C-alpha cells in the first residue's frame, strides 16, 4: 500500500455545465452556467480546455480538445436540492432524499418569537431578500433600533445581518448559535449564516467576517472515513462550515478565490497523505448570485491561469479533481438563485488515463472514488470509477 497518496479536490462553487433532466422541477429549464460565461469577452479557459472541460457531454457549444490530458465527465445530482450543503454532502457520499426546508414567505412566528426572546432583540425583514438590497432597505433601521436583520433566499438558509459597530462579531456569532439550536427537525435549515456589515447608510458593505453554521451530515462522509484511518483531511475555504466541523484533521478559512488558490499551493508544498478539499466560493457568492457574467468569466479565467502552477506541484501519486456543487447561472435572468445543473469532473494525475467518463449518476461517485484511491474502506453512497481512470 502506497502511503504518500494525496488527492486535491477543488470545488468551483456553482460552476454548472447545463440543466439536468429534472431542471423543470426546480424552475431551471434553460440554465447553463458554462454557456453563459463563455459568451463573455473575459472568458479564457485554455488550461481547463486541455484537461477536457469542453469534451464533456453537453458542451458542444465550445471547441473540444483533440487529446485531453486527463479523465473527464459530467455528474448528475441524486439529492433533491441545488445548494452548497447538499452538493458537498453528496460529493462526499451522502445523498439527501428530501430537500432541506426553504421559506419563501419567511420563517414562522414560533421560530422568530423564540429567536427574538433568546437573543433579547427584535427582528427586521424576515423574508427572502438579496444580501445587498436587505442592507439598503433595513440597515439604517437596524442601526437605530438594534434589531437584527433576518432574511432568507431560495436556499435553505437563515441569515442574520448586523452592523459590526452595533453588534460585535462574537455576539453575532452567539446569536447564530442560538438560531442553530432552534432550527432543527422540520425547521432544520442547511445553514445559519452570520452576515456582518459596516459603513454608512447608502454605502453599507458586507465584511469578510461571514460565518456559516451548518447542519451536521446525517451519516458518515468520506471525510469521516479518511480521518478515521489516520490520514489527513484538510479543508480550505467553507469546507469546515459545510460539514459542521466534522471529519477534518485541519482547516483554514479564506477571504477570496485568490486566497483559496494560494492556500492550496501551500498545501501542495506540504507532505501529507490523504485529502485536501478546497471550496472557491467567489464564483457563486460574488458573481453567480449577482448575475455578473463578466465577473464570473474573469474569476474562472483567473483560476485557469493558476492551474499550470497547481499542476506543476503535483507529485507522482497525486490526483487533482476539479468539480462543482451545483449551478448558479449568472445569465439566467429569471432569478439570482442556484440552478439545477450537471457538474463537471476533471481528473488529472500521472497515474490517470485520458478517458471520457460520459454522464454518471450521483456526485457521490466522486467521494467513493477518492476513498478507493486512498485505500480507505467506506460505506458511503456512490460507485467508484477508479478502475476506469487508473493506468495499469
């Protein structure tokens, strides 16, 4: 058994590559994140193209690579959802049979009354809202009253916004922990999110002190199994929050995609055996949800530009997997929400064949394959495709 195997799993948050067959159930017919961003003049993914991105099923609108460098394919989601939590859980081997609760009309009175009472503060808004608009419309009232701005979205989230000069960061985090304790069972939302902001009325801006409080996955994920046998499980970006701190031997938060890439390069220089699981969230948070096609294309092109350095640091037994967790098509102007799309998987390493995996059912096969490659036995959902991609 080789003890030096490393897997670098990089999730380009929301980088969908076309509507899934059941997109109509989610109101997402016609969504295609890759197609929308490919129309931008800032779109330049020459390195992802070499890895086979444009050779994947359904990407006929872009010119394919004659001889891609690795294995490639698209994966459909088995879980009934299209959000970050459910997507990452499924990649890690947990299929969610029912979707997490959402609140298109705001949270029920009994939830809000208990929250307000336990925090000792009133509540503003309590409905689905854009994160920037909610500050414009409720920020000044919050500063005057001290009441907390609570809002949601099309996702399963309970978001609490507060000005850092009105509610200190640690106190806001405390309120989130209170909310997380209330929001369970039928009201078990995927994430409670602290949304601190600063500035004056008319120019409020969210700060980088965001913090997510997730539900724990309902069963063991690949992280739990890999960690249990003494191998490293390193989380970069939102990974620690998404898994509620479970299954990681080490983690680091990031302030941007550039920071996430920099941290990944640092881990590539370190000796360890196991998994480095990276989430690059700007695609989703900064560009997808704001219908910013050019911004999304620029961010992808920046990642593409960093790829040669990432690849140059891979050792003989390392495997790089680039994928996504759902879509968030910035050109899909019906909404600013996530979109139900296939995700890409580009798999590269000196031991990986150039092979077209076609379309695979279940993101969970990615997690199963990672466990298989790391010689870790697990009973997570998914079928390993390791034998298809590994050179003899």
